[in-house]
C-alpha cells in the first residue's frame, strides 16, 4: 500500500465548515503543514473535498 504526502498550500480562512473539518481531520491547520496518509478510498474521498487547498504527492 502506498503512502500519500498531503500539504496544505492555501488558507482555511473563509472556507466552508466541511472543508475546514476535513483539513483538520488530516491534522492540517496551518499553511505548509504536511501529513502522510495511506492511499485508500477514504483518504481519496477526503482529498476530493479539499483538492483546491492541498498538494498531494506519492511517497
């Protein structure tokens, strides 16, 4: 199973509550914060909600 590196590149200020909650569920609270998550359907679904705020790379 591969790992995804997720980096928050845009601010959460003024975003929908669902988008902020999704980012915080990943542990992303400040710009340039990063997290590593397993590459599965649940993670991909969360990324889809905030795809315009994050940068995703495979490790």
